[in-house]
C-alpha cells in the first residue's frame, strides 16, 4: 500500500509547490500593478498641481498688472451704446431663475466674468459690494454677474465667498454670445472675459466696457476706475 501511494504523494507535493509558486507570483504581480498605479497617480497629481500653480500665477500677474495700471483701457463691443440689450433668463445663485425683464424700469450693470478659475473676478464682485454706496450714487440699481460655470458650482462659490450679488449661470454661452462677451477672455471664446454692460430702465445699453481683451488681459478693475469710466462714457 505504501509503495502505491508514494507517487501520488510526490505528485501532490509538486502540485502544492506549483500552486504556492503561482500564488506568490500573482501577489508580486498585483503588488507591482499597485506600485505602478500609485506612481501614475503621483505623476498625474504633480502635473495637475503644476498646471494649477501656473494658471494661478498667470492670473495673479494679470491681477497685479490691472491693479497697478491706472490707464487700463477697454474695448466697446457689440451690442453697444444705444442698442437694445438682449433679454435672457438664467439660473441664479440666489435660487430659481432671473431675467433681465425682472429689472425693467431699473438700471442694471451686467458683469460678464471668467468664472471659478478667476479669483480676481470674484474679488471684483466683492469690491463692488463694499463700494455699494458709490455704485448706488452712480445710478446703478442692481449688479448682475454672468459666467459660464454650472449653476451648482456657481452657487457654492458665491456661498464660499459670502457674496450677495446674484451670479447667473450661462453654461452653453447662449447669452454670452448674444452679448459677444466671450470674445475678450484669456481662454479664447470658450469663456467670458471681463465685460461690463450698463442697461438703462428702457432696456437700452447706456455704456459698455470690455476690459478683458488681448494683448493686455484685464481681470480686475479698481472700483473708482470702473465708475469713472462709466461716468465718462455713459450716454442716456
């Protein structure tokens, strides 16, 4: 009986050893795959971080240039002064939708801006809020900002920045294109630049300033400068 079982025992031992070897090899392969995955993730994270730093540095440079240059000029796009402001209805950070028609009989300053990636654009809104008395004295009843970011992200950003100005979401650029506000940004025509359009009580444009155009991209304008430009160029 012992002689008969010996070959089977050797075969079993060999099979067990082979299974163990394969198991160890599988573990080593899995560990190597995990190591490579972690390495790829680190490289991707490093690239994303570098890109964010580069964009932030570029925007900071533009911001500082805007602050330090009192002679910041601007273009006047179309529709321009004397033309009817295109109507719109967009999702608002304040909840629901807001339309230009909601402010019929009032003077509204539309502020088309680049959005989430442009911190100076949000600083612009904050400084306009801080200068609310000056804004009101300039005859402006309401400031509305428009950006191409989604409504949920816009609402979150407004909450984080503790702003009260309604920011409207125009993700498909329909309104932005009607105002040609996407012709003055740093990202080509896929985002708005830094455009202000003053709409009078009759729905006609009284003043327009597109500050964001090439080559001297501007993403922030001091409130005193902005209101001085408005007063100088406004036509009622």
